[in-house]
């Protein structure tokens, strides 16, 4: 059926292979909290991961059995899913994962569109770190914090427990790293000048 609307991406695999691939991706996501894969795989794995987190939020015997069927190693992942991750997303109404497009990796020279699939509000939340770096840069300029950055701050801290305090801690850490990098650069320039004078 040419041009027909697909309900899901087939990913060039038969059904059993596709399900195994998605189960593997979701298992890796809950193990590492962030994975890098191709963009179509990330979008399909995102759908399954959000469903699994919704099951964890229900926290019934039936939802535990359903979630257990998704993972290849349920004994390792279910305890964290039904405790840490469940508590993290209790107040969030949806959108537990995020897909960020990145530059294609030169894997086998195919230049496939690549993406990062990550759990929102986790310790490896890339948008949180990027917002902290942007705040440091914009606070250093005379213009102050732009409107779009203020909206991003509100987005990344809205459902996170102690979000603003954690963001300010991250900003202070980034500032300290930036000052350290500037000092090291000045020190290297000074050594280079001294070395050139001796010649």
C-alpha cells in the first residue's frame, strides 16, 4: 500500500526480531539511563519505555507482570524501576523520556541519523546540563538571561524535586570548571612566553 500511514516503524526486521531489539534497547535505557542509537530506533524504544514507566506508576501485581515481560533481565531492573524511577515520575503526567538528535556517527559510512534516548530528570539529563552551561554563559554577559533560557530553566526544574537548588549547584560547578580552564590556559601561555624568552 504505497503512501499508507504506518502504525509503527518496522525497522527492516520481522516482528520477533523487532520486539527483541526494542526490549534490548529499553533494558539498556533503564540500566544506563541514557543510550545512543539511530533516530528511528530511539523513537520506537521511547514509546515502549514510556509505557513501562506508566506500568511502574500503577504499581499493581498485573503491571509488575507486564513490565517483567518487557525486560530480558527483570530481576536486575524491576527493583529500580518500581522504586527509584517510579518515585521520580509520580508527579509527572507523561513525557518520561527524551530523544535528542546528534551528529551521525560514521558507522560503516552509512551516515544514519543518530539520537540519544535518555530518561528525563535523571542524573544524566543532557538538557539539564546544557541549561546550566547556558545560564553560566548568559549571566556573564551584560544582556542577562534571555527569555528562552528562562523558559528552559522552568521546563527542566518543574517536576524535579529540589530542581532550582540542584540547577544552582550545577551552575556553580560549571563556573568553577570554567575558571579553572581559564587559569590553566593563562598558565600555559605564561610558560610558553618564558620558554620563548629563553631562546
